C-alpha cells in the first residue's frame, strides 16, 4: 500500500519488498502480552502446565462423593484449562505470524504434545461424571458450590450416550495429537512451501500468493486474471494427488471418530455439540437449491455487463462497475467501521475502536504470515485479529468489520459468563460478524455521494451475499457428499473429488459459465474443508444476520438490547436458542429463503443501474 496516515506496505509488492516479520512496525502488530509477556514466560508456564497435568489423576474416583468433591475438581480444572487456553492461543498466534519460523513451530509442537498428555490424563472425567447416579446429580446441581458449573455439567450430561469407558476415552485422547496433521500439512504446503511466482503487470512483476489471489481475481484486466488463474492452479494441478490424499485423510478421521463414539454419521457428530438438527443443514441446501434462479440470472447479467461472449471462472470476482472508492488507510477504515456501527451504542464502538487502533490486530502481510483473516478471542487475552490488510481493496474494510464482530462477540461473552461456558459456537459467531458487514453496507450506501459509488456498493453487496450464502452452501453440499461417499465405502480419489466438485460448479454457476479443465481443483484448495461441517454456518449466519440487521436498524432500544443479549449469551444457550432470543428462528427455512429473496432484489437493482 502507498503510505497513508501512519503508513503501511504496498498491496502487490515485489517479493523483495514484502517485509519479514522483524521489519514490521510494532504498532502494526498485535500485543500478546495479556497472554504472555514473551516466549520465555510461555515456556515457564508450559512447565507449570505439565506439572499440573500430573495432579489430574489424583481426583479420579472422587467426583461422585459429594457436590463439594465435584466442585473441588472443577475449580482445579477450570484454572488448568484457562492456563491451557492461554498457552494454546499464544503458541498458535505466534506461529501465524510466520508459518516458517522454527521457534514458533516448536512452541506449537510442544504445546500439542503437552495438551495430548493432559487430555489423556483427564480422559476419565466425562465417564466418571456420566456415571454419577441421576438422582445424586440432580441434588449436586442444587449446591451453590456448583452454580458456575451448572450449564457446563448439563451440557456434558447430554453427551452421555456417546461417552465411552475411561480406557477407551484415554485411547481417543492419545490419538488426538495426530488428527490435525492433514490440516497442518495443507497449511504449510499452500502457505509456505508452494511458490506461486509473480505476475507481470503494467507496474512490474507482482507476487502471486494465497493472500494476493483475491486481489488478482478482482483486477479489471482480464488478461491478468487469466494468467494469474492459470499460474495459480498449475501448482495445485502439480500437487493434486497429495492434496486429495490430505483431504481424504481428514474425512476418514471424521468418519472414524464418529463411528467410535456411536454416531450414525460424521455430520451428526459434528452438529451434535451445537444441538443443531440435520434437518437445519438439509433445509439450507434445499432452500438455496430451490432459489438458484436469481444466482444464474446474476451470472448472465455479469457476463453481459463485462461485455463477454463467454464467462470464465476467473471473471466471477471482477467488479461489474469500475472501482470508484479511494484507497483507504487502516485508520480511515476504522473510522468507517466506527461510524457504521454507531447504532450499537458508545460502549460497543468505543471498545472496538480502541482495540483496532491499539494492539488487538496484526495488520499487514509479511513473509510467511498466514493468509486470510481471523479473530481469536480468549477468556484472558484480547480478542486478537489477524489481517493481511490492503489499502486498495474495499473488501478488506468489510473484512475488518467482519472480524471486529467476532472480537466484540468474544469481548461480551468473556465478560458475561464463567469460563466453563463463556465460549460461543461458530454457528453463532458467523451471525455477529456478518451483522457488522450488513451495518457497514447500510452506512456506505446511505452516504454514497455518486451514482457510480452506489452501483459499486450494490455490486459488492451482491457478491458478498453470493459468496457467503450461495458459495458456502455449495461447499456445505460438497462436504455432505464427500462424507457420505466415504461412509458408503467409496474411496475419495482425486478423480472422485474433482468429479463431484465439477457437478456442483455446474449446478450453482448455471449455463452462463464456461469452466477451465482446472476449475474443479478449487475443491482441493479450500482450507475450511479441514474443519468439516463448518462452512454451512456462514450461510445460516448471513441469513440470521440479514434478519437481525434489519430488525436493529428499523427498531429501537429493545431490538438493540435483544441483540446484546445474544452477544452476551456466550455458551449459556445452544445457538438456535440464543438466536431466538435475539429475534430470529433458524429452525425454519424462512430466514434462508428471505436471504435468497434479498439477493434476487439486489440483482434486479443492479440490472436497472448497469
């Protein structure tokens, strides 16, 4: 990025000018001191953690004696898990700063080994609590000593049909350390080992990477998009068998884990913790599949607006209208987000603004840094945000609002609940983040000072709803298919995976699209596929967020307080219940159908303006 405000780095820099981690300005990086002041302190705490792990077996056989005995153990394990969370978050965040840094990778590895031993040491906990006679447990739960653990215990008891013996739970715990290998290897391969090279542009050669991929796909020069697309996927083609093997291994782990616990399917096991019925997942796919007309119409409009005889896969992110928003520095982006979120009140905006201008966020790209963006909120640390912010991409302003929604959700949850049930589910998280994006769009469209800017924003909003509602549903359908194939005995070879993904591409994109031979390799490069049955939550999240944003913007104090009740609920309720508290019923397909209608209306507006 050109220097604006306090400065930054150019968006598409040559490899030699992408800064190393040590070259980043400290004020542009996150401050992890609320977790640990430095790596040495982390190592000392890890030693304490390992020492505390040795005390866990001493509680075995005591939990059913009395409410006091159970509370004594839970007091100990609460403090132990707070330490564990601090250790895990610090190590992981340090690693994301530079995926190739040996010291950080060593920390992550040491923590994973220690955590696996701790999990094995406490593997008897759930079976022992489950074995407490129901009458005794009912009496225990009335004790004031167990008040802060009541919700935790009630949720744990719900798992009773799927909890195994202590010995079996120990075996599962010992195996846990290896279950993340596929995801970790995928991340290292695509973020560190693969060198995607550079793309020649009018400004000179620019690096092609996971982080810059989206910027190239938004480039108005079709030839640049075509070359970037071909060069990018050539690397995935060269590693297609390895990538398919990694994904197949991840799916196998999901299926095996579900079968061990007695779940009828991997999907059932994944949805169980959130108390989400599989019908909600199926309703999402069915509702979106029944409303593909507006999506196909959109692609026809895009083809016409771009003046193309054939719409290609590398054309679907190019703006339909010329980019008309000036470059936005980090500080200017924070100003825009703050103004847009004003309906949520002074406390919300003040806390978020202070964090974003302070040290919550790791702002800019450096060599080896994990691509994309995320929020990492913990009980004791700040709700940290990883960004790879670029001044000339309006999408990054929306991403900042999105991740800020996650972080403020964490901020309210941690301050409103005991540790043992403060953590909200991802199902709910995607509501809080997308809600912020909706308020940002509403603010920008209302303050748009030109016809071109309004067209640009409508295009942006349509693209974002498409990406979150339709695209993530396509991903969710792919995950459903791949897991059902594995469960039915069909090996997930590279040919099978590509074939199934191509069918979905053709279904969702419709007749306007002409695909490349490499287009179905997209199914092998999606990081979220390594967290199975996660992506559907984006689609349900935007459906709920659209409904809640409309409710808050059109309402008053009560509607805002209902929304804050949702943010503060943390893990005290299951997601369907907490969203009902805020005013939306996600057990029904109605919110998804309404979101599809909103998308259709956007397409109609764009057709009139373009």
